[in-house]
C-alpha cells in the first residue's frame, strides 16, 4: 500500500484535531498551522515526484482489491490539482494568522484544514461514492466556515450556499444510486471498464445527467451558479480566497474525471450539452461581473465566467483542449485566490472594497499596484500572463475542431473581461480618492504580504515560464484521454 | 539568442529604472536614453554584417515549445525598417521626455512604461512565430494603456486609456483567431515558412476568414475607420508618448502586419478591395476632419489616421511602385510626425496652449523648435528636397500604374494629400510665423526639447537629398520582402518631369488654397457636431451594461426559491433530453408486476402524507407527515428483506422527527403567501422532476448489466474480514474511507454548533 497517497487527506484532517486541542493557546496553534502547511506541501511535492514522469499510482485502502474496496489514485491531473490546492490552502492559512479578523472563532483553523483534506480527498479518490463523501466533507466545512462570522449577510449567503449545494448532493446521490443499479460497481475505473461493454449508452447518459447537474452546481456552471455570487463576498478574505481557489475546482475536477473516464460512449449529445453550458456560463458570468460595484462580488462572477472557459475545453474533447482546460484551471485557482487575498489588504487600507468608494490606490501604494496588475490582467488573458496560455490553447483547439461560434463567444467574453478588469484598475487604482477616509495604518505584517507575494509570483511564473506547467498539463490531458494507465493502476492486468 | 537578449533586455531594464533613478539621480535619463541608441547601433551592425546580402536572419530562443510558441525572430528588410524607426525615434523620444517631464515626480515610472512599450514594439516587428507576434502585440496594448493614462486624474484620460485598450484588444483577439486559422491553413506557425506557402493559403477555403480577421487586427491597431476614435482621444497622454505612438510605435503595428502578410495574402480581389476601400475612406475623411481641428495634437492625430489609411490603401494596390511608396512614406512619416508632435509639445510647454487659433510668431523666441517644425512640415507636405516628397510621388505613380478603373485612387490621393499639406503648414509652420500670439509669455526651453525634434527634422531633409543611404541599407530589402520577390528600386528626388511631378505641384497648390480657407472650414465643422464612432462607442458600452443588468437581474434574482426551481427544472430537463431526444431508448419490456394489497396500502398512505405535508400550514404537522413517509420507506425495506437498512432508517426517522419537533415547536405558523399561479408553477416543476426521476429509476434496475460488488462482500466478510455483520464490516473495513469522511462531517457539524454557541455566550 502506497501510504503517501492518503497523506494529503490524513495530514490536514489529523492536524485539525490537534489544532482544535490548542484553541486557547494561539501561539502553539499557529505553530501547528505552520507545521501542517509545510507538511501538506511536502506531501504534495513528494507525490509530484512520483507522477511527474507520467506514471499513475494507486493504493487500495485496507488492501481490499479493486473494485471492492476504495481506491486512491493519482495521475497527472490529480497531482496538479493537489499541488494547487495545497499551495492555495497553505497561503490562505498563513494569511489568516496575520489577519486577526479571520481567526476570532474557535473552530476556524480546524475547519480550514478539514476543508483542505476534503478537497484533497475528492482529487485522490477513485471511487464514486467516496467522492460523494468528500463532497459532503468540504460542503459542511465550507458552510460552517462561511457562517462562522454570524453576521446577517454571512448567514444569508451561507444558507443559499448550503441549500443549493445540498440539492446538488441529492442529485449526485441519486445519480450514483442509479449507476450502481446499472453496473453494480462504484469504482470509477471498474465503471469505465464495465460501461465500455454496454451497447445502449443512452440510459447511462441519462443517469450521467444527474451527476452532471450535481457537478454543475458544485462548480457554478450556468444555470446553477447562483450560490457563488450570493456567498463568496461575505466571508473573511482568507476564507473567500480558499473557496475561490478550491471549491469550484473540485466540481470541475469531478466533471472532467467522469466525462473523460466513465461516460465516454455516445458522446455527441452530452458533449454538445457541455459546450452549450460552457458558452452560457462564460457569458452570464462576465455580464454579471460587468455591473458589480463590490470587488469581491465582481471577482465571484468572474469565477463563473472562467469556469465557462474550462468547461469549453472539456466540451471540445481533444488532447489540446484538455491541456488548455487543465492549464486554465491552475491559472484561475491561483489568480482568484491571490485577488481575494488582495481585497483583504485593500479593505485593511481603505475600509471598503466597493469600486465606487475606492480610489488613488496606485498613488498611495504603487508597489501593491504593480503586484495587483499581474493577476488582474491575467484574468483577461492578456499575454504573457498566466491567463493567456489557457485561453490560447483553448481557442486554438476550438478553431482546429471548427467550433467557430463558441470560440467567437469566448473571445468576446475575453474582451468584456478586459473591460471589467480595466475598470477595476481605473476606478480603484487610478481615480483620485473620492473621500480621504483611511483607517489607522496598522502594519500589514509579513504573514499577510508574504502569501500574496508568493501567489502573485506563481501567477507570473505560470505566464512567463509556462513550459513546465504546460508540459505537465499536456501529459495529464493525454492520460485523461487515454486512460489505460489509469485503469491498469486500479484494476491491474495488461 | 543574442538578438532575443537585445530585444528582451528592455523589459528587464524597465524593472531597473526605479533603482537607477535612486542611484544616479538626474543623470539616470541620460543613461536610459543610451539604451535605444545602442539597440539601433546593434541592429544596424547586425544587418550590415549579415552573411547573405539578400537573405534574412532567423534567431530562435525557446519559450513554450509544448504549445508551439517560441521567441523566434525574423530579421529581414521589413523588420529592419521598423526596428530602426522604433529604436531611433525611441531614443529621441527618451531624450525629449527627460526635459518635457522634468518636474514630474513619476518620471522613473514613465521610463519603465516607455521601455516596455518600445521593447514590445521591437518584438512585434521582429517576431517570426505568429503567436509571439500576438504576445508582443498585446504587450503594446497594455503599455500604451498605462502610458495614455499616465496622468489618470481626469475622467478623459481614463476613458481614453480604456478606449485604446478595448479597441485594440478587440482587433487583437480577432487577429489571434486569424493567426491560428492562417497557421493551421499553412501548416506552420512561422512567417518565414508561411511566406513560402502563399499559393496554398490563397487557395485555402479559410483564406477569406483568416484575412478579414487579421485585417480587423491591423485596422484597430492602425486606427482605421471606424476604429479610429481611440487615436485622437489618446492625445491626453504626455506629448512624448503621442510623438512615439503616432510615428514609430503602436499604430505602425497594423501597417507592419499588413506588410508582413502581403506576400501571403496579397494580390487577390478581397485583399485589394478591403484595403483600398477602408484605407482610402480613412485617408480622405481623416484628412478633411484634421484640418477642422484647433488643437495641434488633435490635428496631427487626424493626419496620422489619414496617412495610415493611405499606407493601407497603397499596400492594397500592392504593385511595385506601391510597395516602394509605402516603405518610403512610412519612413518619412515616422520622421516628420514625431518631429511635429515634439514641436507641438514644445509650443505647449512654452506658450501654455495647443490651440492653433491663439498661436503665432513663436519662431522668434524658439528658433530651433521652429526650424524643426518647418522642416517636418516640408517633408509632410512634399516640398522638395524631402524624403516625404519621394514617398508621395511613388504613391502617385503606384496609382497611375494601377489597372484602368483603379486609377480613381489617384484622384482620391490627390484630394487627401491637399488637405494633409494644409494640415502640415497649419501645425508645423503657422505657429512660428506671423504676428506674435501667445497666451503666456513664451519662455526658453530646455535643450532636449529642441534638440530631439531638430535631429529628426533635419534627417527628413537630409535623406531627401541622399535617399540612397536608406534605400541601399534596408528600404530596398523591405520592398523586396513585402512584394515577395525582388523589385528594382531607384530612389531619387528628380526623375524628370512626369505625371507624378505634376500631381505633386497640384498637391502643393491645392494645399495652399485649403490652408487659406481653413478657418472657415473649421468654423463650419465646429457648428455641426456629428454622431461619430466615438459616441457610438459610448452607446455600445452602455447598451452592453443594460443587457448585463437585465440578464443578471433575471438570473441572480436573490430569491432562493427561484434558484431552486431552476436547479430542479434544468436538471430534469437535462435528464429527459438524454432519455428521450438525444439518445432514443429502446425501453426494455419490463413486465409490470402488480403490487400486492399491503404494498398498495403503504404506498397510498405515503402519497397522502406527501400531499398533507405540503398542504398544511402547521410546521409540526408537516414534519410528522414527512415522518410518515420515512416510516413507509422503512416498511418497504422490511418487505424487501433488508432488515439492516430498515433499522437504520427507522432510527434516523425517529430521531429527526423528535429533533424537528423540539426545534420547530416555538416557531410561528407557516403562511403560504404565494399567489395561485406561483403555486401551480411550483407544483408543475415538482411533478415534472418527480416524473423524470421515476422514469429513470423504473428503467434502471431492469437493465442491470453486471452483478453487484456487494456479493463479494457477502463472500469474504467472515473469511477475510472476520465480521458477521456485513453492514458493520462494510462501514469499518471495506469502505472505511467513507466512514472517515462521514465522521469528519459530524465533527465539523459539532465544531460549527460549538463555535456559534460560544459566540452567543460572548
């Protein structure tokens, strides 16, 4: 048994228990947080070392052979997601130590790491029902984190969030039940093997729609994204950054996994549906962002729009398109987390994140301004920033496959996004301040600046030194489209 | 590698500007200005020492090979012309900025932006890889955005910056699509290879699409109508930026692109039509509008648009003379336009206004600036002996050599050039001559403000005397590149008296006449504000915002109940699409097994309870009714011999009913305030979702394809897992990871309750 594969789940959840014990001893608690962050990052790097060359590793929990027990498995795609999630989780945790507002509540750090463990579990599991369980873990943890502040808006957002996501869980469970009824198995690789022999895929696809609807809710795809803009602006910045970086990605991850591994027969209709949803998602997201005044709400809508881009690549279903999708996922996770953390800093300085009340940030904090420029223009896919590579590869894949309409829509959305982000820059950074209202200038501290700088550096790196990331994404996309290594790692045999 | 280093080092230097200013203080601008001049020197040395007199050089550096993007640079005559202009004029602009912005606290920032801008421009014109061209293209957009909004305090400046960014990005994205289509059609992502495959591409079914997309990019960047509005507005930027933007950088990007793809796409009817029509219209209208301006920078901006239109049209004609004319005039324009902007800025600095109606006679105070302005105006209007004249005559000859009906171009060119000549004198000469007119007492200027324009102005005349210097070094090579084959070239001021000379004389005469009546034309135009693309741009943005508001209000209404309806309805819709439409099912003939009487009874009770749960207004009753449904399910589990599940379900139901009763007891009665229509809608959605789920479930167990894995559990539970209760073994052994997750969920719930409870206490 390859114990390493369960550590990304066990370490944060186990650590959460210890951290809970030291609720009244903040110093020890913070030391434990730092230790956990370092440990999870180290584990993720060790896993990368195993899979970077293109290997797929699996482990059967309790030595029960697949498909009877639960399989944990890493391939290129899950490794990349794991790396991104631990990086973002770690940086957000550090930021929370620096930001006193975030960690007032007793359960904050335990919940934080349980959420991270749940996310990692979803990336690692090779079992459909186990995936559902991790979804529940992260749903519950994120709900409580969101409601922890107890303010009216927070509770309101959290209620919408949890209700809609529970609807998603219901759909997911129903879908899993029906698929189990059809195939008698829950192991994804086994499902793939068994469904490959089924002639009438229509019924399977109908059941797959239940799963798709559930994943659409989790990843905020049109028309299921309501919960995201309703809730993301309410929690403290570190929590929002964690959500922005991780939650929707888990849904998309599951969607990619199921629709490249399992539901691959009779794909004409299902993938057409994915492309339609992709177009509508990116358009409705960017239109929503266009009229927002609250910077966090604006970024929340832009998450929706970017999810549309990711989904588009899945809908194209070629190696190149999936490469674009994976690269885009990495980009948007890091960039969005960076920006949500940055809104925390802006709020610290100016007491607000509303565009109509902000101003002269560039004059007051030029270095921060330059740091902000990178991620924010990366959102619009301007080269040579991180957003460009994903966008370019997706556009190229779409044009090669002759999906002209959708590519046209994507480019129009990209232009509108540029308008949105340029507006942020102009109103918050360039425009002279409307009212010189400034909070007492408490120093930010290394623990808040550090994570932002690290994440911003990663976004610059993704853009300027894209090759290694692109190569990993390409390899992962190849594994997704030709899952023989994956199947073999789970089921054995040739 | 070295070449890439020379081009890219500008980006790195941009980050070093601020430290340089800290260390060197006032000397920093001198040092930084050395950079473009040394680049110029490098390019010239590289070019003159090239191994093949006619061939091009390619220098490659890897970047993202996996995505097929690298930093390959193609150095041929065409890119040399542009690189020389960009670095040479860039150097002069750097020097000029030093004194123009001498008291600006953010001069270091200005130089950083300018360095990025210049380096991006250099990369653009040297890029061999089509995608790297796009990368540099957008880098010029970003840096020009920052430069135009360099003094962002006014709404106008911010608006102009945004407008430039959006308009050029619109074209940039179109161009990206066009480049990919071109590359896929020609099976190469390198211009150096695509140039060889013009025939294949011209015959390709995607030819028109690729060309039109690429031209959209070129037209937005080069401010062709109707995308031109961003350029006059961009003059809110500091004058050195305008001088650079209008002459060598940014707007010349579009011209470069058209020239670069000319051997690939040129020679077809679409090529000719698109370029001559758009370019020609832009040329004439912008020249006419230019003369109606009173702000010297605005006037020059329109004349830039006009000249760019002329260059586009000439490249569209594409014959030998046209290509030569385009290259020579491009060179001439860059020299005189940067000069005129610099003199305009000097006037603004010295006299405190750019309003041409309030300026005159400044030549006595600013003789050297006046000299530069007058020389540039000569070149612009085509007075001998300037390089502008040589270019203009070549362009006339290109029109005269065109096919019969296309000769109409000559008339258009003559008309437009008359206006341009009048503009040249109004902007470059009039402020310096005549009676002294100036709102502020003109003061002396710092040296670089006259030196930089004077160098460029003198060059424009000197090269008119001796055009062979630039012809031999790179203009001829450039014309060959654009034509796609070697063309003869012999530049000289005087080729004997011919039609072109006659046309030049006519141009000057007409220009003089227009100069005479220009104030009347200005007043006429000022009295008639017209709806131009600038206003349409604003309307388009506000329409888009309106749509955004509407769609967001519809989708993101804020009501949870509406979200829920959409979620369920769309999910059911997706399932039924696959069930009925997309993949028509052959329903398995499932023999309906009629339920027994007791099953009927339990089923009816459950259904009645469901209706009751909805209809009642008392929460408690509603919960109890739900409980009845739960117990009904439990009974079914018992009937179908799943006692373990039944026990679990029984416990859960009992527990949740008790819990609900405890919690809900204190809450007020439910009041259903929704109107009947809403309730009917909700009922319909609910029934539809139920029906779809029922269909799905009914079909599924009857087509079970494989035996269940649970049979394995039954086999090995005792032998391998040593447990007699299979459910227990599954929970704690076979699927222990699920249990870990579920325990965690419970822990999270407990933490949540505890934390919120503690909060209440505090």
